C-alpha cells in the first residue's frame, strides 16, 4: 500500500529515532563524524570519501543563468488548450532561439499536446514554463514510435530505450543527429563524447604523470589549448587492467580480480571525463576540478577533443506527462522517457515533474549538470533517475520519487537512483524516495555520494555479470534514513571497496544479498550506524561546498 506524504515522513522520523536508540532506549546526541575531520585534512585524496564540492552546473552554482526571453512558443503556433500537436511549434522556437545565439523560450500556463519529442540542440537555450503546476506537456508517443526500435550494442532483445533518450532531449545538434541516424540504421551506437564508434576524437596534448587530487597538469604541448576550453581527459587501460584496478582502490583484491571476461565493463574504457581549463601558464594547465584518478604513463593520459558540447541550456518550470500506458516488461521499454541530458555540460533542469514515464531523468555521458527540485511520479518507472555511460560531476538535489499510483505489472523492474558505466563524482542530495533503491548497476561506477536521503528501500539493482563490479572505490552514503529497514545497496561496507557508510538507519539483509566482488580487506568504514540525523555534518555535499569556499 502506498504511503501518504504524512505517513512516509512520520515513518522516516520514527525509524531515525528507533534506529539510534539501541537496547537502552538512549537516543544518541548529535556528534561530529571522525571521517569528516579526516577529510578536512586531505579533501582531494581521502581514501574513502571523494571530493564532490564542485559537482553540478557552474561548480554547483545556486542560481541557474536566466538568458533573456527571445520567443514565446504560443506565438510560434503552440496551443495551450491541448487541442493540437504543439511539438513542431515548440521545436521551431527552440531551434530559432539557438540559431540566434541562445535565449529563453517561454511556455505560458496551459496544457500542450506533443506528438513528437522536444530537442534542445544549441547551447544557451532554455525552455521555461510557468511552473510545474501551471505548464504541462502531454506526450502521446514513445521514442520507439518516433525514432524506431533501439537495440542494445551488447546483443540480445533488450531495448536501449530502457536507459537512453528522452521526450525532452538535450544533446548537441550534430551529436544527436549522428545518434538518431545510427539508431534508424540499426547500427547501435556508443553514446558518449567521442562518437558512435569512439573514434571521433583528436589529441590536443599528451599529459605527464600526476596524482589524484592535483588541480594542475603538465602538458607536452599546450599550443592547442585555450583557457575556458572544454576538453576531454582520456585514460586508456593497459593489458593488465591496472586502470580498472586503480578505480577499485588498488591492492590485492582488485589485483586478483578476473577482468578479462568482463567484456561489457572493458568496453567502457578508455575513461573519458570532460573538464574545463581555467588557466594556462606555460606547460602547466589548471583544471576546473581536481583530477579524479592518477595519470600514469601506462594509461596514455591525454587531453582530446570530443563532440561539440551542449552548454548553458536547460528546462525549467513544467510537467511532462506521458500518456498513461502499462509499464513494460524489464528491459523492453518503449521510450516514454522524461528529460535526458547527453553530451551536455553546465546544463540544468529545475522545478520539473515527469509523470507516467518509463524512465524519468537521464544523464548519459553528461557532466557538470544540475537537476534541482525534480520529481518522478505516476504509474511507476523502471529507472526514475539514470546516470550512465561515463557521466561525471553531476548534482541531483531536492528530488523526489513518489509512490506508484498503480500496482507494478508482473515482469517489470524498479531501480531508483541509478549510476553505472564508470560514472564518477556524482551527488544525490536531499531526496525523498517513496520507492526504489540506491541502484549501483554494475559497470563499476566509483567516487559517488548519496547524502541526506530518506528511502523506502524496496527496489532492486540490475547489471549483468559481464559489466563487472557493483562498486569502485570511494562511494559515500552519508545520513540516510531507511524507512523499511532493508540493507541492500545502502549499507555497503561489506561489498564496496574503500567506501564510507555514515549515519544510516539500522538495516537488515533481504533476499537480494550481494557478495563482495573483491577478496580480502575492503578498507570500508562505518560510522554512526543506526543514527541518521545524529551525525554532523548532516549533508556531505553541502559541507564540502562550505569547505571549498574557505580555500
């Protein structure tokens, strides 16, 4: 039975208190986390806690840019009474705004039927409604109908619309065209920054060795670089898979792991991470964020060009509601998806609700994007939030996954806040999950943070064996209230290497019990177990932001 908001919040408070009482009934006082004090002394290189203090668009800026209004979709022919298809008019307004150099396209209050998906393919373009309670887009067709079936590049009968694409799709125009052309040709593409076959890149400069946490790197030839450029840091793996071992924290366990047969995982390397250059002084180049990994000669570290990025674009103040259809069987989604960012950087969604979708909000090879005050609701979703294909430095805050309004059909699956595919340094903060789980979906994501979240932990993770480990190093779960007492994917000290589980509810295992991928000591840390709300700082991301301002 779905919980009302009052029942859910009340249950969260009860669990938070009960989880911290112990046999004596004593409620522990608020206390400073020892792990936090350690982090303050070594913020860029702590072994268990990643540095995420600059996650999100414009390094986590609290206010998104507000470009001037350049168009009103109604003036282009959109009809706010839902009587006709408004997608052509809205798409025309978005394209014209982009061709003129950017700006805001307004969607006044009303309901707009869209029989096609909406595309934002130019930088600096914002689609702005009058608020999620006043402007609604009613989507009538799926991406399968609009673009075609989308199979998996790994084979089988799976639909890639189960984890890709959106009925509002923000992606650079040229990159998006190449993706959809490949789908129509059934040449199932790689979806990241360097093209459908990962070969559309040019070396800008090789890099000399450096350490995780360094802000500056030494280039072999800086002549092709400019301050302000967005480039791609590229690290290849070697025959011994020492890069993957490094992502897992290194040591005997990762060294003993069998990497060669994890063909899906090994297809995710080279590791590619977009980053902006902030300063060039001779051969020294300063980057917007610290290095996420060491740079070693055996990994051929270099800065390369990738797809022309989509920057400073967003979606604000609207509800996207798909026509209500039954949820599809697992991995056969038709593509009634919400809002997806792909090959996007410094982009955002704010005050956006998606309803009756297969998959809610997507970050696909997207970096430094912010989803703020977003919500997934309606008949139930496969992935309410998905973060994959090398998506880094994103921020999802003040989010909500509402309880489903209809029972789940047989054969369907519920995940939650998903991360996979070597995605790193992403943050989920201040969330309420009335259903779902912390879906770490194999593909060895690493160095991600989930903090100040209340969850009815009733989902399950996915990921096939060829995608390798559930976790790389430096996952941090910090101040998490579990309303139903299930441990899976929240208490991670027994499965995640070099992880931190701090201030979570007392939990128990249930039928999905994972075993460690790596042998030996995992070097995981647990603190303030059973005491959500008692540990300070209460929000790991916010504390890192405050610390950054002091540096």
